[in-house]
C-alpha cells in the first residue's frame, strides 16, 4: 500500500523543515483515510 507520500514528498523529505514534514504527515493521514473509504465503498457494491 505504501506510505501515502508523493514522489516529490519522499524526494524532498530530508530537506524539509519540521513544520513542512508535519503538514506532509497530516496530508498522508487524510490520503490513507480517503483510500480506506474508497476501498470500503467498492466492497459494498
């Protein structure tokens, strides 16, 4: 499944500030939830 970071986020990770990393982590949590919701809705079809 992966870590839900984009290729750009992965490539830039080491040079990101702590604040930017926290925003990326927040985005990945939302992406994971969105992916889980999509998977669950496709199973109920």
